[in-house]
C-alpha cells in the first residue's frame, strides 16, 4: 500500500481578529494538509520538528487523534515549539508574526524508506531553510529517484522578498525533483514576476512537467506537457483563508490516491481526470475557508472516510 508523507515546519497558530484572539490550534502548511488527509483515513505521516514542551504535547495529541503518524517527528528538548500569531484583515487574509527557539542541531531523525508511487508533499519556507536544507534535499531526491510522486508548493510569502535572489536557486532545485508544482498566482509573481498562468508555465516547464496554478476567485489553471485547462472555484464569503492552499493540496492528493494515479500518468492526464483532482482540491479548500479551522471539518471528512469514496 502506498503511503503519504508531508514534510514541513510545525507552528502553533494563535488567530486574532480586530485585536482579539479567536482561536489557537496546531498549524504549519504541511501539518494542515496532513491532518485533513488523516481525517479521511489515508495513511499519512508527518516529518517535522517541535519541542517536548506543553505546546508540543498538545500538537502530539492532536495529530494522534487525527490519524497522522508522528514517528518521524524530532521532539527536541532544547528550545520551544514555534508560535505563529496570525492577524486577520477585513478580507480575513492573515499577516503573521513568528516566535521561534530551535536547538542548534535540527531534524535529528531517521527518515522513512520511500517506495515507488508513495506521495510526498513539501514546500513553504521550510523547504528552503538552510539549517535543514541538506537533509531535506537528500530526502526529496531519494524520493524522486525511488519513483514517488513529489508535490512541491513554494508558498512564498512577501516577507521573504528581500532574500529572493538567494532563495530562487533552492526553489528551482526543489522544482526539479517535483512531479507537480502547485502554487498560487501570488507565489509565482513573488518568485518569478510572472503575471499570468502562461507566464508562470513558461518558467516552470523548464524544471517540471506539471503545474497547478490557483488564482483565488478567478479559478484554477492546469498546465502540463500534454494538457492546458482552466477550472472554476466556488464563490464564497470566507471566514478565514488560513489553510486554503494547504487543503487544496490535501484534496488534490486525496484524489490522486483514491483514483490510483501513478507518477507516469500525471503529465498525460486529460480534462476528465484533472477535473476530478482540481474539484476535490477546491472542495477541501472551500470547507476550510468557512471556519477558523486550518483543516477540513470532521463532518466534511466523513464524506470521504475511505479510499473508495475518493473516486469521484
């Protein structure tokens, strides 16, 4: 049976609206995706690091409750679990302030053995963090060589724009081992200055055969070596957009898993299969935007609680 691995940072999110705290919960892009996949019963494992402090214990318990394997988490002793204060604006988009205290040695774990057709999700600033870069690259390179599907979401925030020139070579390296690049219109604009899906694809196709470009209310664009298409999204009034992209990724993975899509099939898929993949991504993202949760609701997850139900 194929497995799913999400590798990324762990934070504890405290969400503010109008200066008042609204919710506090485990977060981090890959953690959010992993929890949603765990909630629908898929075999998902989290590769990360957080402290053996009170916050870390909350996160451990939460992941266990939601079916996410934590056997590849570095529970470090020196330091504190990272905190993220998220301040929602009038459109319920978030600006962040982070507090972190990591030990000198990072990600001190034995990585899992990756098999053909396993699915790896990676991205965000964690994928281009110098302190864990060597270990991250070794893991994703081996995963690619072993025939896994590697999905890379750069999730590049404007706060990192000052380091853009230094970080771009690492982003490109990550793209070169990916089977799918999934990014937002803002990601591609912030990284490459691309103002449209076609401009982004002209750059991405040098490094990867498949790109999924999400553009909020404008829709989702797919570009591969054999297909070009656009798919609609649901028009909603969001409560919070935190976790929207993360859960689009989770829905996309759920569809690939449920429909038994192999790596060799991805860049050969046509409109029918891409519609299934994108539709599930949009469904997961939409559900998350309707609450302060970072993951799909348990009620929503119950609709997809077995692999057979993921075939849409």
